[in-house]
C-alpha cells in the first residue's frame, strides 16, 4: 500500500536520543571519541583564554569541533556550516548540541578566531588530533583540493 504524507505539524514529540539516531558503525563515532579526549586535555588552556566574568559564549570546544566538521565535509563557508548544524542531526550529535538548542550565529567564528589563534588552541588541537587520526587510520592519504589549492598529505 502506498504511504501518504501527513502535512499536519507535530506540536509535541517524545524525547529524541541523538545517540541512538547515529548508527553504531558511523565513521564520526571514532573521530568524536578522539576529538572529545583531546579537547578535554586542553581544558586548562581554554580556561586561560577566556575571562572568568561576563556573559558565557559558545564553548570553544564546540567551535573547534564545528570547524573540524567543516573540513571533513568540505563545507565552503561558516554560514553554510551553521545552516548545516541547524538542520543536521549528525552535526548536532557531534557537537553535543541538543536537538532543541539554538544554533550560534556564523559571526561567532569571527569573534573567537583571534583568541583561539593567539592562545595556540587551533594549532594544538589540529596538530595533535590529526596526528592521532592518521595513526589510527582515520585519515586518507588521497590528495584533494580546497578552493582550487592542491593539498598533499
């Protein structure tokens, strides 16, 4: 029997466990474990980069993980990345972002980039994590291009 679409909007939904929505063998699972371990080790460095007072911002761990997704999925801009985070359950799961949580604005990257660079947080994360990912066989040796530039690993 042919199924039919139900155009009626759902007012309430049962709790959705993002962990259960991501298949057990998804390649991002191994990457997420590794990334979360590396970012946890950098906690003191993040603390040193941010003030103790003021309005809380987007966690730097989330920004770095988002930029990693941008790289993995070849997303051309931070605006497109934020749009993808907004509607993609896989991205929300990877970023530990609840399904009903507001997604940050793309300008958050601009506001935080200098601080993350000045404190060496990008370099520390990407150098260490990429090295570990290569050792674990999670990185391909294939060549690829970004914005027309050939990148050779």
